[in-house]
């Protein structure tokens, strides 16, 4: 992350976050406010596998070891066989008994902020602390609360206790207002976004490459390999048709996760060993270069909010192909800045990839639009400054610029 101007010592906030401390989005959120010079604390049930450097981590059960993923803390055995909504109620009791309220009281933050509405958002309510902020990230609103009566009740319960809610997509904001009963004034659209340094590096590299040969016939996917939600298997299967039409096309799958062995076996069984490359977990610099080397970025989950990976790919000039979901309409203008395809439709996806690879003008025009869009919509520092202003407002403190 590029150098970020720090707040004065006298005006720094004590911020406490409850969330998945191993998740890249929560870590990015914590890292930004740490870089701003705030006193940043984070609570998890177990000690996270990769504690965010510089953040004061408070593990409720440090001896138990292993991971702070959403829903972690579920007891093996009977509880783990319960429906997710009931597991979350059980976890609420476990977090409370493990001392979450006492941990928050000891930290005495200016603001308490939980990430993921129906999980850590629920657990943090046990602290009975205000000001309390909860952030929705996608499936918590668009899947969990939309398909389960109990999850919907949990979401409403959390939102009634929050001083402020945020969502990373305007469609999600509308759903939270219309379906979950949030007052429009109590929810803000705040996107995590892409750092200015990342955007600048991408723009410099694109400028240096001007006039050179067009990008290769490479498609890249960088969504999680931990969940079937992201439909990586559909992307792999679509490559059978893409390869038949364009024998030199190849798919790069960046990332790690529990589904990788199964997905590798699928690619092998389809005879795609030479077409599909599993690149593993890439650093941010490696990922930016991979996006720039690719002609097409594919992200076709069954549910999605505003993906940081999508914004990164757009900033790097890769042509986006995404699921045709209401939440993606504000991000990708179908046929102009990218293409949208029905969920789990291998034929439609293969057609879209082939169309994009075969139309250099479409990709070039989309790249110009997408870089402008990211600069307007998805800059990390701009969006986190809005979040910081809300922190100050809810804490009853004057922001740095007003001192």
C-alpha cells in the first residue's frame, strides 16, 4: 500500500473490528486504518493463522488455535451438523461466553465495527456497545438473508442494533432498505476499492506497453477456491469450447483453497491440462501483472457484491465477464464495458469468452471506460476516507481536517 498521510496523535481513533481476520478484505480494511495512524484492535474467536501485522489482536480462545473465518468457533459434532443459521445462534452464545463483551469493554474503542452481517455482525451484538457499525459483503444479504427466514431475522436483529450499516454495492443497499427494513439514512454505500498505487502502477505499465502487440489469448480467474459459490468448475468446463475455437487460448486460475484438488482433477479429466494453469496464491504485484497479461477476466459466482478482484482487473485493463446479477449492473455495462452471462451457463460463458478474445476493439474501448470507472467508483483511499468520516461522526469527534 502506498504512503498514506497519518492523522495526528491527538486525533487518532481507537477502532475495534470483529471479523474474519484471515480474510483479505478484513485485513485490507484493518491495514488501511493502521496506516492512517489509528489505534486498531481486532477480536477473533481463535488466533488467526495470519494475524494482521501491527493490529492488536484479541483472541478469545488463543489456545484453541487455527483460523478466524466467518462462522469459526462452531463446535465439532452436533453443532456443526446444524443448519448455518442455527450454528450462528450457537456461535453467538460461544462468543459471549468466551468473553467478547469483556474484551470490547477492556479495549474501550471509539467505534466497534463488525464485518459480515449474519455472522460476526451477530456475534458483536453481544457486547451491547455503541457506536456499532456493521458491514455487509454480498452473500450475507443476497443469499443468506434472502433464502432463510432465520437468517433474515438475524440480519434484521443486527441492523436494529447498529448505529450504521454499510454495503459495498448499491443493489445491496436497496435490498437492505426494502427487504431488511433499514432506514435509507442508516446505510451507506462504501466500497473497499483499489489503492491509488495499484492504479498508478497499472496505468504506467499500460503506457509503457503502448504500441506493442496485443495481449495474449489468456483468460484469468482470481476468485476463491474455497467455495463452490464462485463456479470455477463452470469456467473450466467452458474452456472445452473456447479451446476448440481458439486452440492457443489458456485459462489461468490464481488462488488457493480447499477445492483446488477437485478442480485440478476436473481439468485433467476434460483433457485440459495444457489449457488450464493453476497459478496458486499470487502477491498483489504478481496478480496485477497477471491481470495485465490477460485479455479477459472471468468472475461468474452465483451471488456477488462489488468484488475488489473485479475492480483490480478493470484497472489493469483486462476485459471483464461477470454473472448477470442485479448487483453487477452498476459495475459492468453489458456489451460496452464488459459482458454479463447467466449463472452456471457454460455455453453462454464460452460464447462470451470467444467474443471478447476475438474483438480487440471491444476490449480496447472497454479498457478505457473501466479505468475511468475505477477512478470514480473504486479508489480505496477515497472510499475509506468516507468510512473514517463516519467513524469520527459516530464517535462524536471532529475529523482531522476540521481541527
